[in-house]
């Protein structure tokens, strides 16, 4: 009986951790989406990203490029081509949220 209770306790702990991670991920995605559309200048002005309803015509179409999060974060911090760096105007947490959002949204996840 003690083994069954231990197993149930571990299973419930794992489920709670999974639910908390899913909630954190959803919050990060919502934060990233908001930043995509409201940052100054907004990413949506230049980039196309279907999930955000963005149809920018200057930068690459992110739905086609499908960049991973580290690539997006690097572009945000360092700038690339005509895209400016955002490291002076965005916190690391905002850059990470935006990078996660663009990566997942462009891949349809």
C-alpha cells in the first residue's frame, strides 16, 4: 500500500509540474505575441507572421523562415541587415519571450 501511495504522490507531482510548465509557456507565448505587435518599432510593421496577423513587407516572412529561438534572440540583441538592435530598449526577459513566440508561432506550434 505504501508503494501505491508513493507512486500516486509522484504521479500527482509530475502532473502538477507539467501543468505549471504549460501555464508558464502559455504566458510566455502571450507576452511574446504582445511584444511582436506593440514593441517600438513593432515587429509586425516589417515582418509577416500569420499567428500575429502581421503582413509586413520589409523584413523576411517569418512563417517561411521559421527561425529558432536563439536565432531570433541574436537578431533582437545584435540587429541584422536593416533591423536595429533592441538590446537597449528590451529586457532580456522580453527578448526571450519574443524569441520563443516567433520561433513557435512560425512553426505552427
